[in-house]
């Protein structure tokens, strides 16, 4: 029984020892084998590999993929005109030599990102100090990113190479600091309000001009229409007077009788009218008195 237990224990120890000597390198990683703190071997191909058990040899993994570093802060930078601007940027980089990277930078990607951030920020600060805001926004933006990338590569590939390659440097945003941005917005708002008020004033003046012209045209049209109406009315009255004159001239007594009837209609033809007259002494009712003296009656033919 003790022999079986010894064999099982020995097998477990051998299995544990074997597992500590085997390691797998992923296709997305570099495998770095350390022997007593020194780099023994760098494995670049994926697969199963062997090493001595700890503490004689250890393995560490470093990402070989394309990495992205985004600007971690929003500290303002000064342009050529001493304007404070905030920029957002990102860098695409990768580790190409794990040995140099570990010796000069660190054991993981975070160490490289921290140092690369410092270098990129200094390069941006130096280049932005040479340019105006207009150049940052339009004319020389591409040249700025090219110059920053060149300066960063000079550092990482200098006397102590980092073992990394910088693929691209890009600016995603250029903006004034918050205080200046608020001031710019206020100036823009004031300018828009001024333009709006100017347009309203111009529109109001044009509206008054149009209304005045319309009123003048209306007065002229009404005056012309009244003139034409009075002219037509005058012509009609003249023709009516001529017709009345011709008709009344043929029979004066009938004309007098007709005028009396018109006078009666105008005086007593409305409801509520009251006349206080003496029918015997007044000439107003002589047409009602028949053939008395002064009576006007139509002649019989």
C-alpha cells in the first residue's frame, strides 16, 4: 500500500514538474524566457515550448499586436500667438524587439505607454509652440502630425532603442480651453444677435415702405374711383335732369302735381312722422283740395 502511495505521489510530482517546464506562446504574444533575472530566449513563433522549472527559468509574455495610446489628460498648450488650446490625440504603436523593450522600457505594455505618452506630449508641445491656431485647424495640421511622429521616432530609436515602432500619430480634436471657448461663444452669440437685429430693422423698414406704398396706391385708386363715380353720377344726373326737363316742359301742371306727390312721400311717407299744418290755409295740401283755386292737377287728355 505504501508502495502504491509512493508511486502516485511520484507521478504527481513528475506531472507538476513537467507542467512547470511546458508553456504555450499565443500567436498574439512574444514569449520571453528569463534565467535568474536575465533574458535567456525570446520566442516569436506560437506553439508549445520547454524551459527549466522555476526558479531556474521563468516566462513572461508581451503583446505583439498593434497598440493604441490615447491622450490621457487635457492640459492646455500654448500656440505661437500665446493662445491656450487643448488637443486630443492618439498613437498607434507596437513592440518589435522584446529584448530591447524589457531592458530600456519595462516588463509590460503599460510601462511603454507611460513613457511614450510623455514623449508624444513633449513633441506636441514643441510643435504647437511654433504654429498658430489657424495652422492647427487647417493649413499645417497634417505637417504637424508628421513632425510629431518624426520626433517621437527619433527618441524611441535613439541611442537606447526602445524596441518599439510608432506607426501613426493623429490629432482628433483641437479646441480652446473652457474659459476662452465660453468667451468665443459669447462673441459669436453677440454677433449673431447683431446680425439678427440688423435684419429685423431692415425688414421693418422695408415693411413700412411697402405698407406706405400700398396705402398710397389705395388712396390713389379710391380717389380715381370716386372721381370716375362722381363723373358717371354727374352725367347720369344731367341726363336725368334733361329727361325730367323735357318731360315736365310738355305738361307743367303734371310736373307740379308730380313734385307735390314727391314732397308728400318725403314728408309723411315714413312711420312716426308728425306734421302740424292747416290744410285750408297751407299751399302744401292744395293738391288734396281738388280743383280749388291754385290746385295743381294733371290735365286730362
